């Protein structure tokens, strides 16, 4: 009896030792590598690029005075709708003393010249009546008198313009009034009543009284990197997404690509413009920042797989096709096959040849 119990004990010890060695061996074995299974799918794929910029009116003008002075009245405010010819501001003229002095001197010189011409004309007229001079000389004297008279009138008109901003000779022209030159919305009024302003001339741009824009004709104005510009052409469809309205998409058409690039932050960029077709009910404010999505290429209902399934070797692409049963997860067998790829959207890529819709492709490792 004791011998039997002793034998059973040794058997149990032996079994324990064998199990221990088996367990350690099993633990040392590498776990089977399991990959996700991917099936090629028919889908629409488009390759896009993104350009950043702003929405603005195609036509906007800065209203500037023609004379130097002080604003005494402002008739508009930002956001107001105005029509061409509407009064925007009234300016009180502040004469430039040097100009006024020269103009007054010109008046005096013109008056003196006129008096002299009058005397000469009177003498010529008397001589003509006596038959001493010809009729032609008399007419020439009359012409000189008309010219001298006109010069005096012009010199006095110049003094009126400098002191009052207009003259009787100019008729309805009034340079003290600034009027809108187009129909649109007032975007901003950077001046206030009492602000000194300078008139626009060939030597000065002048002070901006207000900016008016036609917000019914909106364009996208942005830039794109030189690496993408070669793929663009006029007439391409553009989708605009304003930063302030992420759920709104505005269709547009690309109609301008700058022929010359500029440097910005160390990179060469090209200016873009696209005509936006704003949907009904969407209010656009000038200066909205937007992302413009431009479709460079697209494939409709094309066979595609995830980009993670593709392995590259040099300029060739390969995928791994499952050759074992899909249920045999622990022992997956693969066949490496070359494929020809098409366009990619960064997630999926078109497969032109090499696999079919019925194949099972190796994905990422689980």
C-alpha cells in the first residue's frame, strides 16, 4: 500500500514537472501576428488642395476729398446702404496761405494786364475809325482784350476755389461735398467730424473719408503655394468654408491665377481669385477668413483600398492578398502582388490593376 502511494506521488511530481516545462515553453512562443482584413471598395475619390484667404467685394472704392480742410458733417455710418451721388461728408475749406497769396497775385497781374490791353484796344479802335489801321489789326486787338478778360476771370475763380472750395464759374461743381461714386454698403468711416483731411492730387493720395463696396458681388482672395499652383487652371470648382460658419459651404469658380509669385514667410506663393456664389439667406461680411478647397483630380466609383494596405519598394507598389481561409486567424497566409495605383485623397487610394473587389487584402496589424 505504501509502495503504491509512493509511486502515485512520484507520478504526480513528474506530471507537475512536465506541465511546468510545457507552460514555460508555451509562454516563450511568440504570439501569432494578426492583420486586419480589408476588402477593396468602389467609392468616389478626389484629390484636393487647400488655399487660405478672405472673402471681399470685387469692387470697393475709397472716397477722398478734392480739397484740404476740416470735416463739418458726416452723413453716413458703417453698414449703411448708399447710392451713387449720395452725400457722404461736407468739408470746410482751410486755405493754404501760400496758394492764396499766389492766386491773389495772379489776380492783380491779370487786372493790370487787362487795363493795358484795354488802352491798346481803344487806341487801335480809334485808328481804325480814321482808316489808319486795317480791320484785321482791329480784330486782333479785340481778341487780345477777350483773352485778358478771361484770364482775370480765371484768376478770380482760382481765389474763390482756394477760399470756398468752389467758384461761380464752375457752375454746379462743389468740392466741399464728398459724394459716393458707386452704389453699395459703407464698410468703414475712419474719420470723425472735426478731423483735418487732405485732398487727393498727383502728389498725395488724400485722406479716406469712407470705403464703399458692392457686397452683391463677392470674391475669394487668397494665396496658394507654388508646389500646387501648376495643377490649377481657370474655371476649376472651389468650395469655400468661412471660419465663422464651419457648417456653411459656398460654391465658387476660380477665375484668376497670378502670373507671378511673391515671397511670404520664406515661401513662394501665388495670388488666387474666385467668384463666389453665395446661397440665399447667407450674410457675408467683408474680410471673412475662409479655407478654399480646390479639387485637383477625381475618380468616380473607382476601386480603392486604404493607403495603409500599400507597401512601396522604390517606384513600385505592392499589397498582400490573403491566401488562407478568413476564419484561420492564427495562421494567416499572404501573397505579395504588385499593383498600379491612381489618385489618393490621403486616406484611400485608387487601385487601377492588381486586385479585384473579391480579394481580401492585408491591413494594419492588430
